[in-house]
C-alpha cells in the first residue's frame, strides 16, 4: 500500500485526539493483517470499531475492511499478548510522528517515519517485541532494552531565550530550527511568514499549530496539513477517502485472483480428462488392431466357449483347457478370465507375436 501524501506531524496530534474520543477505554479483541504492511485492530467499546494502521498513518474506517486469511507471525503474537487489554490512553509523543496506545500492561507504539515500525513494550517501556529492530546514531530498538522516543520537543517548551535567538536568524535558519527541534513542516513556517507581519505574531501562530479549535485536514501539494475550519470533517474520514480506491482495487484484485485460480483449476481438470481420454483411445485402438490380427483365433475361442457352456464345464476348467491348447500350438495368447454371467472374457495377447 502506497500513500501519495506526506503527513505533517501535527496531523497525528489531532488524529490521536479524535481516535482517543472514539475508542479510549475500549478492549482489544482481535488484531489481523489487511496486507503485509497494514494491520487492523478490533476494539470493543459499546460496539466494535476498527483501527487501521498503515505504514504512513492510522485511522478509523466507516466500513469493514477485509483481512488476509492468515495473519503474519508478529501480528499473531500481538493478538495473543494484547487480547482483552483495555486502552487507557492514545497520544502523540510530543511532536513526533509517533502515536502510542497505553494499555493495562503494555505500550503499543506506532512509528510513522523512516520505514515505519510497531513496537510492543512493557509498562516500563522495555521492548518485548518489534516489527523490526533498528539502530540509529542516537537511539536503537532492541529486544529487552529500554525504548526511547525520537528526540523532538513539544512546541510549548519553546523558551523566551530560544525565541530571542530565533529573532536574529533568517527565514531559512528559523525553518531549520523548527524542523530539527520541533518536527514542524517547512510548509507551515513559509505560510506563516507570508501572512503574519511581526516576529511575535509569527511565533504565536507557530505555537497555535497544536491548539487549533476546529481542525480540518487539507491536501496541499503533496502534503496533508491541518487548517482552521468552521465546518471540519473527521480527520479519519478524510484519510479514509485516500485509501478507498486502494482497498477497492485490492478487493477486486483478490476476487480476480480467486476467479483465476478457479478457472485454472477447471482447465487443469479438463486437461487431465483430455489426457485420460486420449489414453483410452490409444488403448482402444491397440485393442482393435489386436482383434483384427487375431480375428480367426477369437472366433474359434467364441465357438469353444459356447460348446463348453452347453456341456456345463466350469469357467476355471475352460480357461485351463484353452490355455493348454494355445501353449501346445505355440500361440502367444492367454485367457485371463471368463465371466459366463456377463458373457465376456479377457485375453492377454503378446504384441510381439
């Protein structure tokens, strides 16, 4: 699954708040794979809801999304560990593209940067398992070691001294500072610098990025950003719209694969039957050729069997007498079976004769 838009860090802030309202204090009752990069967590709180986690984002869909027949091993492990765990909290960590679920006994952490990751820790943040174990210059994700969040500070920690230093920088320097220290996308800084006149107003507007009353998800260029809007829709709903086509295509592809498998199976059965049919024709042809070659002998056998029947001679005795006769006359024919009730017999004829 590939998402065409980059999601800015403050989108996760408002998304986490929205999701928390919907599923907080609910119980996890299932975790499954939608595909190799996407999982679905079923959460029951009055009624069951689905939380979809992709490589890029998480959201609550408005309709049921089909899952793989068999989930991956890591997903099955999460299901065993987290079944019936109650969700105590859903939060973005500072300004990171990281959202965590605080459960009764665990933290389930979703990282939506780099290659993305899912990490399960105990209540003290000791790593129990992860989708992938990674190492960076300043942090690492290793089993049985303490999990550490990426080093980014929340915007509200911005001090007066830092603001004073920023006032001496050019626009590029200010952008670099907010990206590095607070994970704020350059898009917001550029826009704020165009609309706000004084430095104080610019800083105030930057801080407000995490205090928007009516947040609405907006697509601009290749970004998903948050804007103030008097008629906002749910952020999950807006994100879901971007995935509808994928899931529809994915569903169609799965159905097509099923149809192709069915057709291939039918073709395979037909080819096998054709093979059997041609083999039968080949055998019948050989039998016909042998009947033609040994026509006089077969006529004689028919005559002798009729005579034996009239004399009420048993089948075994007829077979013995006839085979003795063929052996004496040096004929490469052998009577294998005579069925007087069905009025048929089986001959073995040496084709090299």
